[in-house]
C-alpha cells in the first residue's frame, strides 16, 4: 500500500472532556455542571411543543433566543451571537478573529480547549505563565499579538480578575480582538459586558451550561460590538446556518427570561461554595479563592492522584490532570449541600482514616 491520502489529513489531538459515567448513582463533581434543574418554564416549552413544527427549519439567526438574551442584558440583537454551547461560539470566534501571523496569547494554565482550536485552525499561539498565586500578569498581554483570550474567572483555578485589570489589557490592544470567556462569571464575579460599549474589539462570551443548568441543551452566546457580531455571523453563515434547533432556542429563551429562578439557583451554589471552602480548609486542603462553581484544591496529607482514585472507588467523581504544576490539585465542582457532605465524609475517611 502506498496511498498517500493520509499525508493530507488535517491532523489534530482532540480535546478530552470530563468523564460522563453511565452509572447513575455517582456523585458527579467533575464537569462543573449545575446540580439544580433548569428554570420551570423549560418544562412548559417541552410539554407544549407541537412536533409538527419540526418540519420547519429553525430561525437561522436563532432570533427567539437572541432577542431574549438581548432583552436580558440590555443590548441590541445585533450585538448578540448565539451558538451550540460556548465551545461552538469560541471556536467560531477563533476562526473569525484569530487570523494573523502574530501569535494569539492565553495563559499556560487555562481552559484546555484553546490550544486545540488554535491547532485545528493552524493559528499560531503563545501561552503566558500565571503568577504563582494563579493570577494573570497583565504585562504579558501588552506585547504584539494576533489576539487574546482567557476565562474570567479562570478555569480550572477559579481565580477572578478585576474589570479594571481587564480594561487595562484591552486598552493596550486596540489592534487585536480580546475575548473574555465568562463561563463562570455569574457565580459572584463582575462581568466585563459594560466595556463592549467602549471597545469595539472586545468579545464577551457566556454559556447556559453552568449558571443556567442547561449543559445538555448546548447554548452559548457572545456579546460585542455590532461589527464583531456581523463578522462572526458572516463566517457562521458560510459554514452552517442552522446550527441551533428550534426546541433549544425556545427552551433557552424561557430560561433566560426567568431572572428570579436564575438568582435563586446561583445564590444556593454560592452559599454551598462558601461552606465547602470552610470544610476543605478544615480537611487541610489549600486552594486559591474561587469565584466560580468549583474549587481547585490541593490536599496536603496525600497526593491529589491518590485522593482522586480513592474518591472514584467511592463513586465520587472530581477532575484531576496529570500535568506539571496542577497535578497536585483536584477540581471539585459545587454540588448540592447533600452531595458535598458525602464528599467531605469520604475525604475525612481517605485523609484521616
Ligand atoms: C464549560 C466551559 C466552556 C464551554 O461551555 P459550553 O458547555 O460549551 O457552553 C467554555 N469555557 C470554559 C472556561 C468552560 O469552563
């Protein structure tokens, strides 16, 4: 065999998502999902949806959902881009805006999808080391670049940066697009969204997967200047117009319009997080202060790998990466208070038993 088609394959090492175990009796604290169900209005949409409507294509610009998001955040619909999870939105944004010979900058410890998208789209990039306390050094991002992206709060550290610090970075970069991935901003952080009126090169990206309990529906969105959103739509409509199905659009709109339920759920998770910080400290863990729905915590008496494995034996799933610097840490998603108490009981046994 001397066929050479494989020489022309677009090769890439794919992103590895957290495990979704088939077992239903596990305590799942490994992918930062929300432990509470979505807003009750979503149930109503599913019950009343007429399947005859499935004959029709969805509204191509996801108008139902785009309008609901625009209303909620006080924007024009032309400032909102909707996608199938923020992974879809960020991937589309990479393809649209990171198109320079200069490298795109992001932190060395961050969402591990960024380097995968850069690789698949052949975008040059350079990672910037975090400070030893896991904060971002703004100066690193004030050098010639082809674009900037980081999550705020960062993942998997949970560390929040201030809007002032981020504005400082945006100001220094009028020649590239700056993307702030706000997947966890609803858990107590301050959003950069108001800055989009001032900087037409700022894209703020959020998701329904965490704070709105809809990871399984796949809804993400970006907010920015009309110019940015138009460029993104041009690329999106050059690939696949109908990415988001009708039911998802309707469910998303119902969820985003229920501000009261949203606040209640998020407040419960924040309360559980603060309680969990105390418990983890009592158990001898150290961690950077988290403003997200997870805690990035390092056990002191046993290795993180050992604790990870022992927890798994007890059907409690958390996330652990066998990578330099972060291999001493476990990323623990915030579940219900009951789930967290099960976790603390198991940790007590593993560390002190
Ligand atoms: C969860 C997450 C996303 C992706 O979320 P979607 O489910 O695709 O909306 C993006 N960025 C970060 C930092 C995340 O943690």
